[in-house]
C-alpha cells in the first residue's frame, strides 16, 4: 500500500521536534481526518537553516512532514515558496489516493509558516 520511502520516513522520521527560538511556527489541522502538522523554522540570510515538524495522524501525514523538512532545508525562502505538492509526493514515492490529503496538509503548513516569515 505505501511506498518504501513513505514507510522509511514514518519509521525513521527526519527533523522531528521543534526548533528552539524559531522565527515562525504553525499548527495546521485537517478537520476531515484529524491529522495535525506543526512546523517550526529558523532562517538566516534568506535561507531555511533549520526546520522541524511534529505530526499527529496517519502514516502518510507523518511521512510527508518528514520529507518536507528534508526537501526545504537549506533552500532559500523564495525557493521553498516555489515547491509544489507533486515534488513532495514524488519524494515519498507516491501516495495512495486515500492518503493524498497528507500532501495537501504538508504543503498548507509550509505555505503558512513561510507566510509568517514575511520577507526574512
């Protein structure tokens, strides 16, 4: 059902936790399924130098949170704003249709945390 990449991110999450002294943080919840994703981020010289996630929900939500932090870590804020859901889904080897909401949740959280950063 899930790709090896999804299972790897679920079983061995990357960047789990919260950034101390974060420049921005968000908590996004999917009211339909109850999944929750929190992102905290620190930026220096326009680049994401640290990003962490905490998730409560399904396997796919946790995997997408983990994969998202890997993808955007080190990117400029502008590059992160251009990331597309399809790229995230590709990075986890695809998602079953019933789990596609996890990609939306992760991308919504990213957009929200970047919005809070403003012009940093």
